[in-house]
C-alpha cells in the first residue's frame, strides 16, 4: 500500500496523512492516532526517498573517514562506532561510514551535505586547523566533533582531556625517579597530538627538567611507525629511562621494538601507552592512559548529535571526559 491508497482509504488528503505519520504539530492527536492505527493495520511503510523529500530528513547519520589499514582491527575504533550504532538504532536512525582518501575528504563532506544524503555527521580525527569543522559550521549543518580544534565560534564536540592524561603519566614517572622521559607522538596536525605534546613539555618544565629534543618524536601513528620511532629513541645517548606513547597503535610497535632489542620493559625502560593495549603480541600488563568505556563515549556522541538535530545549541553540547592511569608492570623505578 502506498501513501495515496492509505489516504483514499481514510478519506483524507495525502498531505494530512503524511503530516500525521511524520509527527507534524498542526495535526490533531485524534487524527494522528487514526492514521497511525490504519497504517499499522494495513502494513503501510513509508518510502524512505519520498519521506526525505517531504520532511527533509533521511534518518541517516554518517562518519566520513579516511580509513587507515589498521583502523578495522582497532578495538577502540570498533567499540566507539559500536556504541554510536546501538544508540542510533534505538532512536530509529541509521549510521553509515564513508571511507575516503585524505585528498577527497572535504569534497565528500560537501557532496553528502549538499545532496541531503545524511542528516548529521560525526567528525573524527580532528585537526588543529580543521577545514571540515569550519565548513560545516559555515553551512550550519548538524555535526559533533570527536575531538577539538582551533575554531573561535562554538561547535559541538566530545573529547577526553588529553592534557590531564599526559600529566598523570609524567607525574607517575617522576615519582619513580625518572628524569629522562621521552614522548613518542602522533603527527602534530592532529589536535589530540598537539594537546598531548604541549602537556608533556609543560609537565617536564614544571618539574624543572630540561627537554632533550631527540626525545620528542612526532610521526608515529601506527604499528610500523611506532616500531621505527622506538628504534630511534633506543639510539639516543644517553637513552631515555621512560617513554610515553600517545596512541595505542604506535604502542604495539613500540613494545615489539623493545622486545626485539632485548630491553627489559619496566626495568631497563619504563613504558606508558595511551589507550587499550590488548594486542601487544606479548603477555605484558602495559601501564596505560585509559579512555574509560569507549562504547559509552560512542553512544554519548550519538545522543549529542540527535540533540543537535532537535535544535540544541552547539555551545550546550561540549563534553570533556577524564582519562585515568591504569598501573601495570611496564613502569618501574628509574634504573641507576
């Protein structure tokens, strides 16, 4: 049964029936109940394309993502997306992930938004200067950023406190006598990497420690680059007694490099990694800066995006969750 047949059966106009089905406020409750009951009895289902044209909604939210090869095997990524998907499914919405090449990312945003293919977007891997967020804000299109960026006007975002997490790790290492601490970091175009690096430098300076530029690496974002970065740190003389890795994928490579070099982790060199280390390829209880409950974080971002669609101001949708330091066997006293 189509909309016309349902309207003819009820003796109403198609416009009235459509508005009743889609919750328009100008339709009386009595009429709405009658239409919904008749639609259910007749097994009527709205045509999604027609509904999109009629009410300007697709019931689809999206993530445009320049996927790296490791992403589909990243448990944190999958948990976060799983939380989003479950929350949106409960709200009768769908979530799509659109893989793109980095060069085609912004054009894809424009294509989906202008073509009204999605109702809202989650912007991931935010950059220090993020054209995507600037463009979506200018277009007044609903979105939630997973992370922050350098934008003066208010926008909706969800993030973990990057500065606080690194400070926890540095303080823990300093308390165990470490004075030569290195940071194995992600590219500084990423906003989380910049915030974590700034916190690392500030924490060392607050403790009165000099910073060795050789102990600041800013290019590790996956297992391979994490392995190579740790090899570079091991070649420094005198080498650091402790290393903080600012992302868990690089952490896997860093662990492997230490094991291959015969380094006793937690004795010769202490190690702290940001994020889950379930796949270190070794039976190590890695000390981690944990982002609690990635699934709940994904669900919260979905809820924030739905609120944005309902008209909640962007400035009222900004949440900063706190990381925590989970002690493991990879941190010990500074070697003498």
